[in-house]
C-alpha cells in the first residue's frame, strides 16, 4: 500500500514540476477587443492603431532573428478574430505566389499561416490551420481535415518593399466564442521564397515541431490579469480547503517542520502574486513571468502537502 502511495506521489510531483516549467518557452500575447477593420489587406484602418504590433519573429528551426522583419497584430470583436501581418521584403520582384486553387500547397511559395488550438486542449492534430499566399489563395484545415473549408476572409496588398495581409476569422469557423481571460494556443509563421532564398519565420519558436500543439504560443482574450486571477483563485481555494488538515499536522509536527512551513507560506505567496497582478500586466512577457511564478507556487504547495502526507504515513 505504501509503495502504491509513493508511486502516486511521484506522479503528482512530476506533473507539478511540468506545470511549473510549462510556460517558460511559449510566447504570449493579448488579443484585445477592437472595432472590426476593413479587410482589404492594407492595415491602414483606424481599428489597427490601438492594437500593438507583435514583433520578435525568429527563423525556424534555427531560432535566429528573422530578417527581413515580420510583425503581427491580433484583435477580435463579438463575431471574429482579426489578424494583420506586415512583412518587409527587399526583393518583391522575386516574391512570387502562383497557387490559385483553394487548398493548394501554398507553403512552397510566399505565404503566411496562423494556427489556433481553441481552448488550449493540446490534442494531437487538434488545431485549426489557416494559410494564404500573396494571391489570397486559401489553404485551411480543421483537426487535420484538409477537406474542411472555413468562411474566413483574407486580403493581401503588395508594396514596393513589403507585403501586408489581413484575415477575418469568424468564431463560427473556430466553433467557440472566447470569454474574457480565456487562453487559446496560437502561433503564426511566414514562409519566404524568393528564388534562391527559402526561409520560415515563426512568432513563437517551437521546441520540436511547428505543428505540435504542445509547442504553440498562446493568446489571452481581453485581460491578461483576469487569466492570472483565475489561476490564483484556484490556488487560494485549494489552500483554504486544506486549512483544517494543515492546522492538525502543524500541531503534530510543529511549526518548524520544513513542509509545514512550506504549506503555510502559500497564502502569503498567493497574496503577493495577486498584488502584482492587480498592479497591471503590461504585456505577454510579463504575463508569462507571472504565469510561471503562480505555477511554481502551486507546485511547491503540492510538494509540501505530499511530503506532509508521507510524514504522517510513516509516523503512524
């Protein structure tokens, strides 16, 4: 019986440690509410002016700075998500796209692709893929079903030294409407092909495969603070539920027991983290830092609680 409990404990501690490090590599961004832009590919609509651009694309799979640069904007209204991509291109004459048939292989030419893991369920092939080339030819798939064709719209504009793209993706295509604070898996990539040059630039660098949902970055709808507050609510509710047990083991083992101290510190740590959240979360990097800190606090609390149960088990 004790061996069985030890195995369960090790599994739980492994899961807690994984949760603490899960957010370390993934990029995150706010998807704010905004007025719907005109989908003409120009990115000059006033609706985009309030949406901060997301830079920092890197080469895939190498991970070096993407050159020429690419920036991304993402926003939503009550009916759709909007994507705006701006892609510098010093050799526009060579930046060709030829595929004109829906669901053609646009990845062999110049194109952009966005992927959504709705609800961040992280299932194998459990994502929506939306790609388009410089002709506006669409290539899409739902849960790896490439016969699916969504009703999303795309428009592209070519300039002298850049190209821009806009997408409008109805929530009907995504089959879910997010609530404020919801977290979805997300990533974006630019495929660049100018004759002798073939490159892929990604917004959030994958660890071991762009199409693996475990590697997606993420978007938080409307409020980074609300998403983090949900995590803190869960931690504080768990700690509150454990208080009668903690009071008992504190009397049994004394306040100087390292695991008693660790468990009893959780409310103070949660309060400090909540204060940081309530002071405002300025961007995805700050959100990720706090997400890691909260996950670590949860993991350390779980570690302390399991060790207290071991102590009780072997003390009796």
